[in-house]
């Protein structure tokens, strides 16, 4: 057992604070790493504050993890001590269901094991995430990181990156398509970079006027301020595909009205409460409203390799571990350009 320093939430209403716990023993198929950087996903905040009603405390958030491998079990073949590596949102799954066999562990029908807030398959206890000094898991869930990529700016790719890359690939976004990315935060800014690199015409849909210049810098071809009804009207029936990354309550019907015939809107943002959808918003124009959950391990590796090839990383603001509670407050006001990453040396 390794004693591990971390930051944990002990209830939905108290700030995260230092906490020490024991990681389970290294198994023959495990890889252990010292964590260098961990991205701060809005899901960490939803989870720490029990906004989805499924948190058990204490919880150590963090599933955008980059580190250096310090130990490998005797049966490990894919990784070695000294390598830089990543762990995203998943640390285990059944490997036997149809989805696991097709590299879609995120849809494991027997339930994947989340990097935090999950239960180890062997019953050894709850999983704890990357706001900590070290972590270990089965080698199949550890990603290789190209030495071409900046390590800190790579951490957010492990969730924000794969969560936007996967639906863009699944719905075959490419040249000739008009794509709207809704919400310019951690996920949204990766969505813009990927959709642009895949050759689509990309429009940033944001409720923050001050983000126009950044959207353009990230490669967006157009910017629509969603609080301005004239600008909203100008994209009525316009998009083939909208990727919705918004973390707060918003009106799906308004965005569905921006789809052209047969257009698809995919939700990846998870607002805390259900949002009503009028069937008319779907019927007229034969629109599809869909969802997408992160991505499988093989696709996450494909995305990391795509990033190395296209020189894509996240735009980050580095913080110290003791700034995490302040960072959460800033996330709530959209004040992040565009991902907080914790320097784990500061823990
Ligand atoms: P984030 O960095 O906080 O970005 C969310 C963005 O939503 C904000 O930057 C803002 O963009 C927009 N927004 C916020 N409040 C809004 C409001 N009241 N009305 C309209 N827009 C608003 O969050 P994130 O880390 O990217 O995560 C986004 C969501 O995705 C979260 O709910 C998270 O839990 C979820 N998520 C899902 C998956 C998955 O697998 N499906 C994976 C990771 C995260 P503008 O200022 O541009 O409007
Ligand atoms: Zn996440
Ligand atoms: Zn499975």
C-alpha cells in the first residue's frame, strides 16, 4: 500500500482540503505513476458538490492525469518505468461485454470503473483521482504520450480532448460541414480546435461577448453571441452538427432550431437538472438530439496521436493545488482560459 497525499471533498458544501489515504497494492498487470499535472474538469466540480446525486465522500477528483511511471507489475508489457503516461476517466471495465470487445469501455454494459468515485473490480475499495501524488491502474488503461507534446497542456486531452474528439469522429465531421461548438470552456475550446483541424466550417456559439477574439484565435470561422436574438436568428436552420458543451441549464430547443434538415445536436455537457425538449424541435427538419460519453481507450490513444501529429494541446492556466477551491468558483462564472491544470509539485 502506498500512502498518498491528496486534496479531497468531504461533503457537497465544504471546500476541498488536504487528505491522506492508502492506494491499493500494485498488481502484476498494474502501472504506477507519480502525477505531474492534473487538469480540472467541470465534472470534478459537479461531482465534488454532488450535483448529479451520486457522490460518496470523501472524494478525490481529477481525471486528466499526466505523470511519470515509477513502477510496473511483473506482467506489464506495454509500459516501462521512466515513461511519461496518461490516465483519463476510466481505470477498468469488464473486458468481456460487446462494447468492451469493440474498444468502447466507456459504454461497458457491466459498468466501467471511473478514475474517481468508482469501485475497484476486486472489491479493494473506492477509486481516487488525480488531485493526488500518485496513482495506479491496469496497464490497458494507461495512455502513451508523445514527447512532442507539452506535458501540462496535454493533461486536459485525457477528458476534454477525447470527449470532443469522439463525437466529431463518430458523426464524421469533415470538410463541407457547418459545425457549431456551443460553450467556450475546457471542452468547447478543444472542440473548436478539433473541428477546425478536421476541415469543417466552425462557428463558436457563446454567451460571453468577451470570448470572440479567443474563438477566432482558436480557429473558429464565425462567432455567434447566443444572448443576442438577431445573431441567433442569423444561424436558424444553418448547422449540420452542433456539439453542446454547456455545463449549466440552457434551452435545447433554441439550439435545435439552428440545425438544418437532418442536422444532429450532440450533448456532452451535463447540466445538473433535466431540460425539456419539445418534439416539434425534432420533428420539423428531422433533427437528431444525441449524447456522447468520453471515448474508449483505443480512441483516446488515437486522439493523443492525432494531437501529436497536428500539434494540438489545450490552452491552460497553471494553478497550485491550494488554489483549487478558487478555481472552482471561477469555473462557475466562465472565467477560465481555457483549462486549469494543477501543478502537482505544489501538493
Ligand atoms: P467549463 O470549462 O466550465 O465550460 C462550460 C462552458 O459552458 C462555459 O465556458 C460557458 O461558455 C458555458 N456556460 C456556462 N454557463 C452557461 C450558461 N448559464 N448559459 C450558457 N452557457 C454557459 O466546463 P467543461 O469542463 O468544459 O465541461 C462542460 C460540461 O461537460 C460539464 O457539464 C461537464 O460535466 C461535462 N463533461 C461531459 C463529459 C462527457 O463525457 N459527456 C466529459 C467531460 C465533461 P461560454 O462562456 O462560451 O458561453
Ligand atoms: Zn472530465
Ligand atoms: Zn464491459
